[in-house]
């Protein structure tokens, strides 16, 4: 189930984009135990590396975490920008920014996450 329960194992994932072309495969994934059943995985990519989260997460088992990336639920955040009149930018700039942000690519596809395992949690942000 995707919600209304605390799962037996919760993994908080951080993806860092480094300012180097490539990150060595052996240095890509690190694991930290937060508390029983909660883990922090950090994955590092260089700016020329191909991003593939399931492939990187599959190496978590070599670090001591029994983890199946294809059976996991991935929670992603999505912000919807809403232009509002008042102080700040001119309304046409706010609308332009909202359109540009709306045209950003699909995050799940970029990370190569299985589409049927992704849950997006959204928020409306007034600018």
C-alpha cells in the first residue's frame, strides 16, 4: 500500500550532482542507518554520468540493505507555481515563470524510476 501506513523499511534518498564529470561506481552510493527500519541513501552523479536510480539502488544490497528497487514506492514532490497579483515580480513575469516551470521534464523518467511505482505529492506555491 502506498499510504496510510508506516512501512517496515523507509529509505530517504538524496541525489547529489557533483561538479566533476564522473563519479566512480564504488563511490557512488553511501548508506547510513538513521534508526531501526529507517535508512539514508546518498547517490552521487557527475555531470556526464548517466542517471539511473534503480541501478544505483541495486548496489545498496552490497552495503547491507536488503532492497529491491523495482518493488519500492517512490514519493516525489511537485510544486505548482500560481501567479498572484501584488508585490514582487510583474504579473507577466510570474506567468512566464509558471509556464517555464510547467515545461520542466518528467522527474521520474529522468531518474529512470518505474512509472507504476511513483507517487507525486504536490503543493501550490503562490508567487
